[in-house]
C-alpha cells in the first residue's frame, strides 16, 4: 500500500499544511528580496500534533539553488547567522517558530525574480518524509530588516 505523505491546504488569511507525519505548518511566508539580491528568508511556525518526535532536516525549492536551516544569535554585540546543525526537533505536542531575528529558512541563489505567486517549498523530515507548503511573498517594508547580520 502506498503511503500518502502530504496534503497542502490553502486558506484565506493563513497558510496551513498537514501530513501523515502529523506536522502542521502555520503563518508561512517568504520575504521578497531586495532588488539585485539573490537571497532571502522564509518563516513559519511548525506544530507536532503527533505522539512521536519529528525532526525538520531541510528544505528545497525549485526556485532556488539551496535552502539551509539557520539561526541567529548575538555575539560580542553583533548579530551572527549560522546554519542549524542536525535539524530542528519537535517533541510531541511541541511547536517551533521560525521568525525574523531568530531561526529561519535561508534561501540562496534565487533563480528568477519572484512573482506574487506563492513559493511552494518542500520541507524534509527525518525518516525521508516531506511536506509541500505554500509560502506567500511579503515586501521588505512589511518585515524587520536583516541589516547588521553577519554570516
């Protein structure tokens, strides 16, 4: 029997996605890049509605060369960004927020200037499961700036 891995639900006002792995994604959005820039970031809130832990191990999207899980932390008065090693684990009933100034999906090598069509990003989890999620674009003026960050 083929195991069906995911359903994407699009609702006005909020983006939600469910999968057999019992992960719910809410408040998904992607920042429109500044003119001439080929990188951006995406944000969301993940909920583990299941009884087993699950780990987000990565993400991919045909519109970019690569996506990495990143975090930000203050070091010597300067905000630094770095990859998250080992993924993001969600305990049963737990949630994890990817927000500006914190954890996020760092998107490198945009292949074309984004349109207003949602970016459909595939989230990958331990065990080989995946979930496609629609990320609507937001203008840079609508979100806090990443200025002052260092990779």
